[in-house]
C-alpha cells in the first residue's frame, strides 16, 4: 500500500474535487464512495474501483481491513492520516475509507415492466432512500427527470446504501415522451376525486410508479399520464407524507399483494 500525507497529492486533490463538485463528477465520469458498506456493495456487483484511500485508523477496524484487502487485488490502495481523510471526505464524519468508482454509461429506459419515475426530487437523502426502497421491493429501473438531485452524488449514494449497484439508473429523462410509449400501468398518488384507496386497489399488474417533488408533487403533465390514481389513507390528521415514506408504503403494498396472489 502506498503512503500519502500531502494535501497536494494529485489523488487527494481529485477525491476532494469529486466529493464536492457535481461538475467535476460529470466531467471525469467518476464519483466517491464513502465507507466499507458501499465499497463492499460495489465489489460484490463487480464494480472495480479506480483507487481506494483508507485512513491509518480505519485499517484497524476489521470490516474496513477486510474490504480493503478485497479491493487491493484489482486496484491501487493508499493509506493516509485520518485527519487528511476527514478533509477530503464528502461527509462530515467519514467511515474511514473512500473509493473512486466510474459512473456507468446511461442505458436506454425500459418500454415495459416495473419501474419508478421520480419527478424533480431535489433532496439527495430522499432520492437515495427512494432508490433503496424501490430496489428492496424488486424494482430495477429508476428513472429521474431533470431537476432531480444527482443520482451518483456521495450523499445520494450514502442514503441508497448500495442500491446503485443492483439497479439501472436513467437520469434527465423526458418523462412525458417516455410515458407516451410505455406499455404498462402508470401508478400515481394524489388527492381529490378519482383517487382510489391504495389498500383497496389492485396493484398486482406490472407498471411504473410516479412520485413528485417534496413540496410541489407531480407535475400536472405527468399526473395526466396516470392510469391508476391512488391515495394513502392517513387517519392521523396529517396532510401528507414525506415522498420517500409515501413511496415505501406504496411499493410494499404492491409487494404484499403480489406475494399473496
């Protein structure tokens, strides 16, 4: 393992840039993973890091030492002082190991089957949590409209807890055009007349779920594409749920119905 102690080292400067800049991530086609859990998930999915940087204190933790040993067979590993890793980490409290991984090339979105489409979800934590819930529910396609948080930002990666490595992500989607050709049901949650109770609706058919921005909800254009409008019963007197919480309720009600079929 190579020892690095200078903030001016090219690798250290690159990690700092990738940690803090959306523009640099897009320019270089790379992002930063923080922590042994994300690095382990990437390795399990066959994603080879371009470089791994671990703190001297991090190497004393068995979980980090084990995943670094796995990574070292395919990529260079550098050891740095803990204080230096803290300075370049994308989070306030680093987990002791960082890795640079390439962001995958965008693939074509599906024209049928299960998917989740997120409309201008701007909070990286919500976006990552939505991705985590969707993949846990068996959905492998995550579609994002322009205006969503960057899917491969370190904050989104941290919230998704490895979901990135088991799903296909489609960013900057022209959602209206895609929905016009999509073959399947289009589920959307909303209030008002015509919205069926989620728990009484038939959710077993294959389809795409639409979820909108934290404050504004779905755009009227996309809501007009919905073939199934649904509402979540909330007897507690609260007007709405956080978008990530609402999505989890909907997706796992669908899972429940399909498992009981």
